[in-house]
C-alpha cells in the first residue's frame, strides 16, 4: 500500500466525522481511497461537491487544536489565602473555556508566588499548583516559572555599608545619609534561598550566581522555546524598586538558547527555528517599567524573540515595541494579578489571568483575558477589546489577536 503522511492524518480525522458530515468531503474521500488502497482497475465514481460546502476548510483544520498556554502571574499567596477557593474558581472557569482535560499544553507563572515574603506563601502556592496540574493532566515538565520581587527575602543580613560609593560592587547601591548601602557580595545571594527550595520541589534549579539566573525552557514538540530571566536580582531593602536584568545573564541565556536550538533540532521546522517567548516579572514599557530595557532589543536581534510575557503591574498590558533602527517589532503581553488584593491593584482593575492560543503554524496568537471582580466572584470574560482587533465594527470582545511575522534565517 502507498501511504502519504498528510493524507493519513486527514484520514484519521475523516473517520471521526459523523456519516452525515462525510458526504460534504467527496474529494477527500476519493483521495483517501486512492492513497490507502491497492490500485484498482475500476476507478472510484466521481461525485460532485456540494456548492454550499465548497468553501469549508480541510478536515484537519476543523479538528486541529491550537497550542494553549495558561499564563498566571502575581498569585500573592499568604497565610490568609484560601487555596481551595482559588483553585475551585479557576477550575470551573477552565472547564468553560477549555472543556476537555489535557487541552492546555503549558503553564507559565511570571512571579510573585507569595505576598511580601510571607513564610506560608510558598506552601500555599505549591498546593495550588499541584491541584491545578492534576486538573489539567499536566506535570511540572509542562511549566515555566520565573521569580518576582515578593519571592525574595529583603529583611536579613544581606547588606553591607560603604563610606564611599563602591566602584565594583554587585547590584544596586543607594546613598543613605553619608554612607552607601548595597547587597553583600555573598550574603546577598541568600535572599533567594526560600524561592530556590520552592522551585526545587517541582524539579527546577535556581542558580546562586546572578549571571546564571536564567533559563531556556524548550518544548520541541510545540516548536517553542522560552527565554526566562530574573528581573529582580538587584532588589533589596536599600531599593525595593531596583528592577532590571543582569547583562551577563542575557549573554548566558542567548548562548544557551542558540546551543539548545541546534541540539533539539528546532532548525528543521518550517519556520527555521523555534517560536521564542521571553518571560520575566517586570514590565518593559509604561508605568513601573524597568529603567534599562536595552536587553530586550538584544534578545530581539540575536534570538528573533517573538513576544514577551510579564506580570508585576497588576493590570493588563498589551504593547507593540518597535526598534528604531531595524523596525523589528515585538509584542508584549502583561498579565494582571491572579491573587493580589483589591488595594494592591490599580483602581477598578479586577483579578486577571490569560489563556494564550498559538496556531500550530506559529502564524498567529489569540489572547483570551479572564477577569474576577471580587474574591468571591466567578471568572468571566474581560470584554474590553474592540472588534477592530478581529474585524471592522465596534463590538467588544474578551480577547485580542495578533499575527506573527514569518521567520527569516539569521545571517
């Protein structure tokens, strides 16, 4: 027998259709017979396609699921958090948006698992994540985590005082009266001990050295590579707003991403290399953005970064960054807060999470935004996006869509 891989996929999908639907695909029916049967002297009878169904998409397109990413951020769990209430509300909403278990492929949490360094926060977050993964029929292998500023410890023996401004010190130093206060070269790294122990429970390693606090998470089955960075490495009691990314970590993650691309065979895909998604905690544009975001341009130019996911600002962010020289565009998707209390969110901003759908050809992305207006409310659609994002009228939707440019080989 002669088998064409594309036709075999279509055949399996074709078999799942009700008999009444199969009659609308006579051309495909004929193709399947021709590729899966020994050639016969008697050709199959020709049938005319139904004019009403002439524009229907291929059978495979009707049943092909997009790649789905559940993007959560800013859980802010503490000793008062009711984990069961959170997980029940989220599971019920996911059943409405993604009715079949196993149809979410990846889970991204972009920082602030706990609230203000609360000792019980990580235990609550662990319980929440384990129950969520069980519901989604996933494991930690399908997860991407990055830390937030609430995940490190700020009170402790992590600092040192200098009479003069240090020229070669690590991280951020702030003048306090007549002296300079900054992170201690070694003790400062212990701020991350609790977070490191937390992610180790899920099989992840969080490095001690600042220049290696980065990671690539590779999913060759989906053709996706996440570029993960710590945007909180300089933060301490001396400067709680010192967000930024280590330049050395950017070099490290770029080299890892390029090496992994070759090793995992991403280059054999139709687009030439993986879809690359940046993940870190802090914003790269707008209010409360990192001051130095030049690293984003470097990632866009060196890795052809496709879009970015972040948290921190407790509100929806959607932006299109354009590099002044190359005109390269980069989409930014800022997720609101899943668990931050009302007083910690911008006025009138509900709790938020996103379901991100990427088509299998990596040509387009749809972001479904879900909202919960109060702690005891149910999740609903955040219907604030104009229909113009999808069409031409003024109807508001709970999602928006953007196209991904075709990848070009690096010179």
